[in-house]
C-alpha cells in the first residue's frame, strides 16, 4: 500500500538529512520503498540508504532514508513510498 504527503521538511541546495517515518503507528509493513516529493520547481532530491529499524524500547518499526538536494533550487518536501510489488 502506498503512502504520500508524510511530514514536511525543507532542504537547501546541497543539504543532506536522514529522515524516517512510522507507518500505521509503528507497525511492520514488510519491505518499504521510502522516497521524497519536492514541492518547488527545479529541485532534484536524491534519496538513498534505505533502512528498516525496530526500536528496542517501544518495539515499533521505522523506515528511514537519506535525502540530498542536488539543486539547483532549495525546496520543501514530503515523504512518499510504499511496499515492493
């Protein structure tokens, strides 16, 4: 099942950040592809280093990725993605 418009963050040109998401309150949704949706024109977001983490204290599952803004413009963005088919 796909997900869209999760969170809201800003990334300047050449900015890099690690960002994660809980699906359904931290449930295990199997393998998930996590990407980003730029809101500004002419902003290229590169996403990589996907991971799935089970948190020790809560037992929740989180899905993470690293995103880089390759420019030429800064942008706001949200997360999107879904399960492998």
